C-alpha cells in the first residue's frame, strides 16, 4: 500500500544513518517530501541524493536552537507547510557506573537527547499551530520505559522524552497536533553496535547478538521495523492516537524474555501446564 503520506512534508533529525535514514526512505516511498537534518554531512547528502527529488539535506546540530529553527523553516520554505516532525537524532552518551560518570558527559547526553527533542517539538509546534494539524514523533527507547535497558544518562534522557511527549500531547491536541513517541529495544544500527559492542562498525556482529537475544526466535529488530512504526504515527491512520509510546521491542517491556530455553525453565509459572507455579 504505497501513498500513505501523499502530499505530506516531513522533517527528520538524525537522518544520515540508521533509523532516521530508513524512515526518510520509507516516508519518500509513501509519497512524502522529506527534509533530512544531521551533523554527518557526507552521509546525509548521499542519503538525500539516493532519495531523488523528494528529499533534501541540511546540516543541523539539534543542540543549537537556531539550527533547529532553520531546519524547520527549510521544510516550510520548500513546500509551504509542515506535516510531520520526527525528533530522532541521538547518541549513546555517557557509559559508566553511576559513581564514575562525569557531570559534563551526563549533561551532554541530556543536551542531545532531551534538549534536542525539546527544540524540535518547540519549533514544529510553532509551524503547526497556525495550520491546526501535524504529527510530531519523538524517539524514546525501552530504556525510557523500564530500568536496565541502557546506560544511566541515556535511560534518564529517554524517560524524559516519554514525559515530554505526553505533556506536549496534552497541550497541543487543542490545535489538532498529535505528539507520540516510539520505544525500540536494540535494533541493528551503528548506535546499537556502539552501545553493545563498543564499535559502531560492527553491524554483522550486532545483528547476530540482537537476534540471539530477541524474544522473537532468531529475529533481530531493524531500522525498517522502527520506520514502519513511524509511518503509522506520521500517517492519518493514527489520527486518533495521541500521547502514545509505541514499543517496537518484540515484547521485551511487556514481559517476553530473551529466546533462551534456559531462561524459560527458570520462570516458575511456565514449568508445567496445569500447575500454578506456586507449589514449590
Ligand atoms: N538502535 C537502537 O538500538 C535504538 C534503540 C532505541 C532507541 N534508539 C534511538 O533511535 C535514534 C536513532 O538512533 P540510531 O540507532 O538510528 O543511531 P545512528 O547512530 O545510526 O543514527 C543517529 C544519528 O543521529 C545523528 N546525531 C547525533 N548527534 C546529533 C546532533 N547533535 N544533531 C543532529 N544529529 C545528530 C548522528 O550523526 C546519526 O546520523 C536515537 O535517538 C536512539 O537513541 C535506537
């Protein structure tokens, strides 16, 4: 079913790589014009070029207010309106035991992830309010829904993004603007390779690691899985969905566990049919 975003204009931050790149491609395939923003110029320009006449790339560091404002203005300049804003840019950030994290690294992580999303929402809202329509999509994580899914600063930032999504959804709904977020577990991108293996180039290895640990047997999550969730939230099909956090996590946060038989044996209520699991 192509054409689900026909005539719409989207801005995506962090669009040079991974989830942002996959989402830009999906949105263009579905009929949207996409403005890509990132700090990796060569990659971003190449992605935009590969998407043809329905995409353009601009340098945008999401921690710089004037650059975020400019990026959104470019979107509106090209097409006269803004339908979709996806605040996706991200880093793993500070990674250390809590008693060893440097304040500057903690603050930098929150600056990119939280302040970057805040600025994207702020300027998207300013463009969308007069139109009385729009869909804002923020990138959260399973690390923003539960403890133990990521480093401390990253988890704090992603929890903040879920909160910011809900609060801005409550304010902006009166203008016809919806704000939702997506919470993926590990999906195969350079960021995941960096987070889990310390090497952003280790794409084959991270695919294997994520597939092995997935609750869905042998199935690693992909950037395209997340792009498809973003497509739903961007399209009119989600017209009554607001303030929602859509997980793309193979069930991790709803209780599904890693596809490891050893693990299942250790879950008491799954031992034998007909037994409650509380007998011993
Ligand atoms: N890959 C995963 O496992 C996973 C899981 C949950 C959430 N996420 C989130 O998805 C988003 C995209 O990550 P990804 O996995 O595609 O990683 P990625 O590294 O492939 O892409 C992230 C992009 O963000 C850009 N970026 C970083 N700092 C920026 C800044 N200051 N301004 C503008 N752009 C900047 C990078 O240059 C890069 O192109 C992030 O917010 C991440 O936290 C990823």
